[in-house]
């Protein structure tokens, strides 16, 4: 697993402490929902996206390393993955997976397979 996957890249424009909740989230091929919550915790930074009707009201957890840029003026987070890559990720259970290291390892392995 790539440890850099769980940190925002300098190119993302992420300002520590700046709120992202409610921002739109755009995959490389279209909108996937809105940020429901985010974490800046060292080594496990991520966003949780409420996908709304796109995948039947599910939530997805995206490691911070997939955030390619943040447009604060437009309140939009851009991620470097397609809608299908996100939809096919290991299923996220909001109430049990957010703090589960095993789930983060599984997700990191999945998204890490698309890295560089």
C-alpha cells in the first residue's frame, strides 16, 4: 500500500483546517456527489462522499491521495478516478469502516493499483 495515498498532494491545493463538507465531488468523467465528511488525520486523510442517487444513496470513502485539486471558489473537489473506479471500490459502511484499519488497507490496495 502506498502511504502517500492517505495524504493530500501539494498540487491539490488543500489548506489544513479548511472545511470541505458540502463541496461537490467530480470524478474524471462526471459528478459523483458531495463531501459528507473529511479527515486530515496524519496517515489516513480522506473524504467521505454521499453519492446521492448516483449509486443509490451510498457513501464512498476516498483516500486524500486521489484528490487532484480543490476549487474553493466553486466549492468543488476533483478526484483522479473515474466513476466506475469509484463505484467498483470495496463497499464502504459509514458506521463501521471509517476507523477500521483493515478496510483502509483494502481500500488502499484497491486505489493503489491505479497509482503511477
